[in-house]
C-alpha cells in the first residue's frame, strides 16, 4: 500500500479536497458497476480518476472505505429527499411508505452495482455489512430518519419504546433492501409493493405496541437483534456507557 501523506503535509483547500474526494468516489462507483467490486483495484480507480494512487489512499484507506462513502452518500441524499414527505404526512403508514419509496428512488441507479457487491456485504464480519461497526455512521443516519417518521406521526408511542421502535423499523427496511437487491421485476415494481405493504404492517405493529402486555415482546425482539448483530451490539453498548 502506498505511503500515506506526511502528517505535516499541507492539506488541499476544502473545496478542492471535496471535489477530489467526490471524483474518486464517483469513479469507483462506475468501475465497480463496470468491472465488479472484486476486480476493481485502488490503482485502477486512481488511474481512471486522474489522481495518484497515494492521493486516492489519502481520501479513502481502501475499497471498503469507498463503499462506506457510498453508504454515507445514500444516507445523506435520503435524509434530504424525505423532507417533503415528512412535512406533508402525519399518518404513520403514509410517512413510512413515503420514506421507503424515496429510498427506492434514490437507490435505483445503483441496483446492478448493489447486486455485484452484495456477496461481500452479506458477510456479517465484513466492514461492508450494513450491520458492521464501520457502517455505524450511515446506519445511525438511517435510523434517525425513522425516529423522525415516528416522532412526527399521530401514532401514540409508549415512552419506553420510543428508542427501540425506530431501530426495528430500520431493520424492517433492511429486509426491503435485501429483497430489492434481487428484484428483477420491471421498474422494481415488486419492491415498491413490498414497501407499501411493509409500511402497513409496521404501522399496525406500532399501534399494537401501545398495549402494555405486548411491550416486553417488542423489547425482546429488539434485544435479539442488538445481541446478535455485532455492529449494533457495539452501538448499544456505547449508548449505555457513561459519558466522560
């Protein structure tokens, strides 16, 4: 791996730095689509982007970090694009269905690419996994969207479940993402239908969660995932750790 820039090396101006970073990321996404994730090297990405290999490693420590950049981009675009839905709808089902449709719209250009690298992302120990510690930033951004979905709705949510329900809603979205990766229906029509039906079932589940007798079940399901998905387990532990 090429040597990293010296610590005292002058940093490029912020605007220029961001342009270079974006160029490298977009070049990588294109090459991953054209050649496949495994067959694309950092050297090839740098050459295609017109930067030195050392410069490519300056912005991204490796291919996995490029995928994290992709995750972060999708999460940021999604957070921005759902503003209209969240401002317009107060019904929980409508809010969630709208948020999921927006995600499918944003992700549509990357469908073939997602199918190519999924075999790497599906490995629970891979940093490419959406459940990995390395994916925490993008994962938390996505969960934040579901917190907004819930908080701005008319649904009555018990205070003790306000934190766990958005994470469970995000996990439900991950099920949709998995289906979407392998969906070959025209225009991903089946994924759109799954999003609508999933939103309906999720809204029903949230409605039922207001009954005290069902709250322990909701917490048990949440703990099941946080205990057995390593990245989420670390995040949960960090939340419980005292500050300071």
